[in-house]
C-alpha cells in the first residue's frame, strides 16, 4: 500500500512539473507582431547612374513571435530581385519559413522602398507542409535602415512584421 501511495505521489509531482513546460498549441487563426533578424548577400548590376538591378539571398530567424503563432522560432530563406531607379526600389521574390519541427511555410514577396531608407513589403502565403498545409494570409513587414554591413556585398537587417493567418 505504501509503495502504491509513493508511486502515485511521484507520478503527480512529475505531471505537475512537466505540465508547466508544455508548449502552447498553435492557433488555427490569428494575428501577431514579431521581429526577425536577417543577413544576406547580393549582386548588383548598375545601368548608368540612375538604374540598377539587385539580386539577393537572405537567411534569418524569427525572434519574438508568440508561442501560438505558426512562425514561432522559425528560420527563413528569401531570394528575390529589386529594380532601383532614381533611389526608389521595387521588387519581388520568394520566401520559405522552416518551423522548429521541419514543416515549411511558403510565400511570395512584393516590396517597395526608398534607398537608403527602409523598405516595406507584403509576403503572401501560398502553401505549407504538415500541420500548416493550406495556410492563408500573410505578413506585412518593414526593414530597419542604417545598419552598417559586416562585410562587403552583404547586408544585415532587423524586420518588424505583422502576421495574419488561417489554417484549415
């Protein structure tokens, strides 16, 4: 009897300890604000003084999305192209987030900006894998200007973003 009681007490203690460590369940629908850090490389093709083409590849991590957000602790990779004319830029590209469990969320990017100031854009979800398959919605983002690159032909960024999503 004492062994059974001791086993029950130990089981209750373990359950209480580990229940507080459980991860929040991802919401099927919602909105959130988050920040991300990224770094990337680019190639530049200049056409006279007023026009250039910039192709980029960026890698980053979502820093502070809420636990119930599909992008919580996600990493990302983006590739795209910007056309710059007289200091104004517009561009598009593709973006893939990888969630901690390996699932992917895919998006297209449309953005505009004024050099050397920050840029703004929209990433529109176009698909996903696993539990985020069929995700809709997107992310409105802006980048922080004035961050000096750590090496030639690279850039670093802090992004502020607002996500809205719905998962079937």
